[in-house]
C-alpha cells in the first residue's frame, strides 16, 4: 500500500490571508515529502474559495522547489476546460521543470458552478465525452506529429513542445465512478482514482468491484487503483468525535457547492446556519465518524488494512476539512508516525 496526500488551499472566511493559507499548504506538502509519502495531489477549480486551485501545474512547479522525492500529481485537471494540445504541452513542461516527477490525474469535472462560468454548454455527459476524446490524445501528442479529426477537437499534425522527461509521458490517472469510466481507463492503460466521499465501506467495495470487472475485460492491462478518502487521525476518542463534527460542516458546504443553488459572493458561498447543518442527516457527524477514515491511529490502521485487503494500491489522505492548520498538521504527523509504519 502506497500513501499520498491530497490537498488544496481552502478559504472559509474573508479575513483569511491567501498568503498565509498558501504557506500552510506548503507546510503540509513538505511534511508529506519528509514523511515518506509517495505523492502529493492537487486539483483544478475556478472561482471557488472553498477549493483554491486555478491551475495545478503552477502549484506543482512551486511544490517541486520545496520537496525532494515525492511524486507530484494533478488531482485532477478538468479535461473539458483544456484543448488537448495545450494540456499536453503544459503537462510536458511541468514534467520537465519537476525533473520527471509529474503524474497526470484527469476528470470530467463535477461542479455545475464551474461549467456555467467556463463553458455554459457543458453538462456532465458532454464533459465526460470530451475527457474521453482528450485523454488518449496526450500520449500521441507527446510522441509527436499527431493529427486529429474528432467530435470536439480537430487539428492538423501537432507535437507537444517540450516533450516530457518521462519515457512515454507522465503516468495518467482517470477519476472513475461508473463501470464505463472504469472500462475506458483500464482499456487505455490508465490508472484509476476513485472517491467514495461519505458513503462508507459499501461504496469502497463497489468501486473496487467495478475496477476488477474492467480488469477482467482487459487482462493485458495492469493499471493501479487509488482510493481517495477524507482522513483524520485523532489523539483520542474525544478528538475523533470533534473531527467528525468539523467534517460534517465541511460536507454540508461541499453539498451546497455541488447543488449550485446558493448565492455566491467574492468566491464565498452564503453561510450555512447551524440549523441547516444539523438538518442534513446524510452528513451527520456520527455517520461520518463511521464511514470516513477517521479515528484513533489504531482505528485508522484497521480501516486502511481493510482497503488494502480489497486490493487498493494507494491510499490518498484527503486533508481538506475546513480545520485549522494546527489540527491538520497534528493529524498528518500522527498518520506519518503512527499509521504508515503499520504498512511497511
């Protein structure tokens, strides 16, 4: 089992300094690197202070300056917001700058809020089709002299400039949920990243079963599968209970952004009342305490052992929680010092 960190800047109130938030983000990245994690993942989002990540390639090139060994991944770029030639070139340039440490996670995107602003003609189905057209083109553009006449993109013979440092280009990961997405990724030799969110072990098992079914259809392919999950390693039971309350608040805001019905001003969504948070039983603290990778060090070890037994290759610690930098760093330190050694 490999371990990685999934992190962004997250700004919840107007009085938080972006400079301070970025410094705190870098502190987490250096902890992951020095602690022996395999990779750091950071994504792409637009116009949302909830998740600040307008271009992961810029972030990754800076994180590379502050780290030594860790792999650096986009988790994920939103394919329909990119032209394939531009995506291939920027990924290759990032691979060059990071001395071959880039991994390229790709998704169709999830937020209607972003679709409305960057490409109002998009819906999830069209976005998915654009991702499926774009992603196989990347390796062809990295190889060079690729012409394309597709449904969404058409261009004459083109070549990524520069070329990636890694032979064949950076490893590609596809964010997958439904069986067709798993099939698409596995058939093309891409790794798979799954995110069960708040639905617990049942969905973790279901997503792995979908991956295994795709592997059976395409037995010549040997992709890896990564589980991305919100995690908190508590010092004791009381702290685990408090972490579940904070995660409940985080997921209520996550759901509000996803539903795209609430007013947004200056990149901040209209504040949820405590009554609204309490009424959201799907995100109740006791449910999240059970279904996320939250608990004391031994409880977290036991949960991840189960994921390992299912056959997951990598566990990515999703640290975006709306918690203070102090709490995030304390939990990550316990994960590195007390949890990871159980898997070596």
